[in-house]
C-alpha cells in the first residue's frame, strides 16, 4: 500500500510540474508577444493640424524613428495604428542612403498581399500601410515638431480611376493620364512590383521632405 501510494503521489506531482511548465511557457510566449516595441507613441495634435483628405479617422502620434533606424530584416514591430487596432510588422528590407534618409519595408503578419513602407527624413515620416484582404490602409501625415497624424484611409475617396486600381500592386487599371484601359504607354501600368515599390518609396520620401520643409519655414 505504501509503495502504491508513493507511486501515485509521484505521478500526480509529475503531472502538476508538467502543467506548471506549460503555463509558464504559455505566459512567456504571450509576454514576448505583448512586449513587441510599439512604433506610435502618444502625442497631442498641434493646433491647426488636419488629416489627409482621404482619412475617415486619425490619431495624433510621435513615431519612434530610432526604432525604425535600428531595425533590420526580420525585426518585429507593433503597428499600433489606433487605440483599438494593432498589427505585427515584419521588416523585410531597410534602405539607408548617404544623406541620412532611409526607408523601411515590411509586411503585416497573418495577411496576404500586404505592404508596409516608412520613409524617414529627420523627424518627418511618410508611410503607406496596406492589407487589401483585411480592408486596411493607413498613411501618416507630418504635423509639427515630430508629431504626425496616423490616418485611416478610405480608398473610395481618391479620384475615380484610383478606386479601380489593382489591390495587389496598388496601381490603377486605367491610366490617369489618358483614361485608356491598361495602355502600354501608361507609366502606372508597367514595371515590376519592385519598380513600383521603388517609385512609391521615392514619392513617400518626397512627401516627408516637403512636409519637413513646410513646417521649418512656418513662423
């Protein structure tokens, strides 16, 4: 009886230890997920700051440019785009340029056909965050003194031809210049996805530079 009782206690103890380890590992995994660095930090919108015309909601925020600058391929970043919505971004590429500007490319975990681009100049950041299968599109607009407006974009508020664009490559099915259906001569309908991404990055960087210059020259 004593031996059987001892064996029974040992078996119960082993089960309890195993369950405890499973709980610890589960809690550790959840904690690691919760501790992903957040890109957007709380801020107050500067007086007179207005969101992008296509925005249906926006959130003032400071962008952790140091986090972007230190990221590399494989880095995980939490995109807390509004108080009730966050996505996990995996960095796929970082382009650093001699003039100290840089761009960070990535995807959103768990969704297909996603694209994330951040182009940074000093404290100004232009961005494009898209997950077509989830109906997600966010952009940032520089406000002042490092603060931005994170804008939830309604694509239907763009020009009519933009609303008919291909969701996977983010360029229009009709040429905005000629109005023709998929013309060979339309610059928006040709080129590889890599060339299109490069063009979008250049446009985002121009936006960041223009925003920074405008606020620097404002009394």
